[in-house]
């Protein structure tokens, strides 16, 4: 059951990361840097691996969802306080909203009872 909640999260992260390498701008809402695309791609690939493997233990799924949720919420804090962090990475308002949704969703999934 938990895998069905993690799959959409992992697919969104993986597709966002993959498309960030080929089209870094999305309708003027997102502008993905190279490192952001890489982080999304790796995070999505790990989630896909966990959610499509039949032998995955529940604790790994919960840890993945909670970690993605917490990291996304940290990105929300950076997006609200330092959207251009020493010109190292840039977080637009659309990305901050996406990180908020992913963060809350990930933390809720990580707290589900299986």
C-alpha cells in the first residue's frame, strides 16, 4: 500500500530531474539549475527503485518518504529566505510551492501506518 503512495512522488521527481537537463525552463514558473536536476533525478531514481522492488521493507519506504519530505521543506525555507543563495542555486516562487507540496506529502506518507 505504501508503495502506491511513493510511486507518484518518485515519478514526479524523476521526470522533473530528467526534463531539467533538456529543458531547464518550464513556462516561466521553474528554472532548474544543473545541480537541482541532478538531485531530483537521483531522488526520483531511488524512489522508483524502492517502490518497484517487491522485496523492499516498509522502514526503507518510510525513511525515503520522510527524507524527501524534510529535504523539500528545507528547500522551502531556503526559497522563502534566500531564493538566490550566494548565486549557488536559485529557487523561484513556483519551485517553493512545489517543494512545499512535496514536503508535506512526503512527511505524511512517511508517517502512515502500514
